[in-house]
C-alpha cells in the first residue's frame, strides 16, 4: 500500500472519533495495552510528559516541546486531531514523521491491527509510542485525546503530568458537571509523580487534591505560584511578565509569546511551573531556551490554528476553539481590537451544544455559516435554524473557503473576520 491507500485502510477499518464521534470509542485500556505489549512496550523506552485538560492542552504541549527543543533535547510530540495531514500527530523536533513511517507501521502490524480491532486513535497512539522509541527521543510530550482516566495515552509512566483548564466539552462521555469532568481528567495523575494544574477552579480543585493525595502525587497549582500579565502585542508577539506570588510578586521574567491568544496567559503559568519541575529532575533548561521556545513556538513545532493571524487589513484570525469555554475566550479577545464591523465564519459538529455556544456571539455581526466534510458536521441548514433561534442572521455557504472569499469581498480594511467553531472548519481552510 502507498500512503493514501494506508490512510484509506485505517479510516475504513477502524472507527474514527473525529469522524463519527462517540461510536468510535472503545472503553478501557485493554486494546492499547494489547497493542503495546505486542510491540514490546515502546512507551517504557522514553521519558514523557502527559498533558490533559479541556482547553489549552494542545498549546501547552507545543510550548513545552518548543522549550525542550530550544534546550537541545530530541523531543517527540504526539497530539490530536491533525489539521491537514495525519503525519502531524507524530512530530520529532517539530517535524511530522515521513509518510513511509505510517505505511511501514501498518504493513508490518496489519495482522495485529485486525486481531485486536483497535480504534483509529488507539492505533495512532501505538504508532506514536513505537515511532518515538525507534527514534530514541530524549523525551516526548504526550497529549491526552479525550478525558484522561480511560484515554489510550494513559498507559505511560510520565515524569510529570499537566492538567490545563477544565470546561464543558464531551459532556455525554465525561459528565455534565465540572467535577465529573475533572474526575476523568484527574485519571492521568500517577503515584509519586508531580502534577501541575494550570488554572485553579473552585469546582475542580478539590477533585484534583483528593486524587493527588490518594496516590501521593505532589500537586502544584501554577496560577497560585505565578502571576502572568500581558503588557502589549507587538509584531505578532504578546509581551508578558511572569511574577512569583510566593515572593510578593517579584518579577521572574519578561517573555514574548508568538501564541498571542489571551487564553495563552493561563497556559504560560502551567508551562513555567512544569519547566521548574523538569529542571529539578535534572533537565538543563536555561532561561534563553525558555524564551526562545515561547517566542518561536509556531515555527519550532509547526503549530497552527491557535489564534492564527492570516491577515491584518482586514484582520483575519482562525482559531480552533470549539466549546463554550474556548469560544468565550476568543470572543473576549476580539473585543480588545478596534474594528468597524465583525464577520464570523462558523461551522460546528452536531454533537455540541451549538445553541448554547451561539448565544455567546454578538447579534450585530455578519455571519457566514458553513459545513465541512465529516459525518459529524452540522449541516448548514440546521445551523441557520439554530442561529435564528438565538437571534443571529447569516448566509449559508458550502464550505469555509467559499465563505472566506465572500467575507473578504464584503469586509472593509478596518473590519475583523473570525474563522472557527470547529477544528474541521480551520483544517479545511486553504490559507492554513
């Protein structure tokens, strides 16, 4: 099989969550355990950091990878879903694996795949572990796919666990309260292994403390240790200060982030605390490496789709925020810009609380509603109906590229165009 045939085989043979949703899930860790045992337990042959949470886990994973790369380490990075190519899920030093890696893995282990009958995500995790072990990475950043406790990545024994923001997402699978969701996320907390909580939240804090106490894991609430404050955005970088709360807000450092979203400030505290703990574990990470990693994260790790500025006149931003918490942050950030008219290009998956999310958007904006190529896509006519229910008036387009073409024609140079609502919408944007 060539690469295209291999990907087609995986999509056809294995249930894929990002295409069919919850039906693709295979509860429990039995399949991934069986796969990795057959592969010689590759997840035990490299050091790792495990990153979970609702919003911010992708950015946190990429920031940590960029910092460790800048410090001279050979760094693996496994994230999901991908935007353009499946190979993006398996990076070493920011470079996606070659297509032949996927082809050779599937060809070599086809009988194993057909015997175990894993999900698409389970085979992806196994491939990542095998690839990183084969390439002898110094450390790998492993992003949780969904939840944590029963996520396929949760068979690693990391040096450090990181849990970012907790918000409502996948409530049909993880629970309908923040406490229930936090319980699932807390499943990545391992015995005697430090865990960093990026953001203190009243509903989730007791859950994390209880789990950490049960397994004797040192726990660090990063935002209780560090205060991160934005100063200004200059030349597509956000300049911020980091101050130590334990030393009466003594200035720790000033950094320039190339991830300019407001929500990144919450991630920075968790990343900074994580780096401090890694240094205690013997990693040589000088301040210049931290600044370089944070300042050049997008280029070092090929990171895309997080408040990605595509144009400045008019301002055009693409962002993969897709739940209530993430989109709240995006809309708040838009308010910090000066503009004449707002244009929103939106599409959603049908298993989200779309009506609740649309209630966040200002009614006096222009809306361009689209769908995308996925069985999970909410069709445009259904989206128009829901938007009308909350007082939003918009036009329907076949896809995001048709929508952005029209929006560019209608917008003046002083307008703001936002593209998002789903990772799928951003992934189909030809300008990404």
